């Protein structure tokens, strides 16, 4: 299920989310120091690689208002741009330090984090696939998330040049390896958005009060939009078949070409537990119990 949290006034929460390997934090409001879940020791395969790092995605800029600062949405957010991202989340011009919206308090909420998840069966297909297939699936999921972030922006501000949101996207491929449990495949993304957006009239506005309520109201819709895009992309590129569960209303995979998963190098940690011997025909059934769990 999609969720959203206020990051609060702490700059530490922003810097924490500039790291690709963050551990998800689903508290309803975050205003203190960073308190991530304790990670387990890294998993290392026989060839010395991290099996959960397959196809890891870089942070990606998102939001049309980034054009006001010479940043192109959809491009990687590199380490040398971290100060730029932090300044935008603080509501300041990244080059001059000028406050973008006069009268805003230093203790204001810096932004929001929206978590969007792929269907459980798609995460399983990712885990069962060859490295090439897994990389393709991860890229298609990232593409769908990026497009849906643009849709969220259009819902909020309409279509206007240089108007809209600003932030970045983090894509995760699994739940974290914690001290008490192994990771499992879980394709999902975090949209980290500044609590400030450019309005169509060229002015900056705070995403608070009614604007915040509107943002919260779109969270489930943007995940539904992202999943719809994932289904279309996976069907077009890999011939994946989908079916809607009559009990939950969710779409899950019911068929896929055998070459997508038959050559998978099993076993590996990403395919542990119930999915290790799974076949695509019963993926939706075998993972129903996992649908409510999302972390990463």
C-alpha cells in the first residue's frame, strides 16, 4: 500500500534520503534525528557480489520546477548535487541561498516522502529472472514511477512550463536485510518532494494546509497510476499476463514467457522462502500473505 510521511524540520532526514541505501521509515511524521532500522551484515554471494544489489537504481531528479535552477528532471542526482538538493528542501535557491518564499519559518516541514510499491508478483518475477531480465524489469518499474510522479504534478498544478514539484526518486528492489529477517524481493520507490512548489503564475507556494491535504489525497491514486503503467510496460516489453484478484481488486501476474525465469540462477537470497520454488502460474497465490508488507 502507498504511504506518505512528513519529513519535518530536521535537515538530517533530508541528508539521510540522499543515500541510495536508506532503510525505509514509515512513521506518520518524522521530526527528530534519523533512526533507521538496524541492518544485518551484508549478504555476499559465492562470486563476492551482493545479490540484493542487482540492477540498483541511482537517485533521479523529478519535478518541472527544477528547470528554474537549470536541473533537468529525469537525470541522475549525483553526489556533488547533494548540497543543491538539501538547499531546495530547505526552501532556498541552491546558488544564491535566497529564501524562495518570503516569510517561511526555519522550522517548517522540509518535505514529504511518498512510498509506492509494485505488485508482489512483479517483485517475484524480478527475483526469479536472469540478471538481464531483472535489470529490464527494474528499469521499467523506474520508468513507470517517474511517469506517475509527473502525473501527480499535473494533478496538483496542471500543465505549466517551470511550474510544479521538485525532489528526487529512490528505487529499491528488496526489503532491507535486518538482524531478525532476510530480505525479500520488493520493488518499490520513494518520492522525496520538497514542501514547496512553483505555481503557474511563477510564484512559489508552500505545500501546507489545503495543498498538503490535496497531496495526501492523491497518494493512493498515484500508486494506482504507477501500477497501471507497470502492467502496460511489462506486457508490451515481456508479454506478461495480468489478472485482477476478485477479492482484493489488485492486479497480479498470471502468465509470463518461460524464458523470463527458467534460466534463473537459483537459489539466491533474493528468492528465499516461499518464492524459491515458485512458478509464475501460482505466484499471486503464494505471495498473497506478503502484500501488506512493504519496507526497503
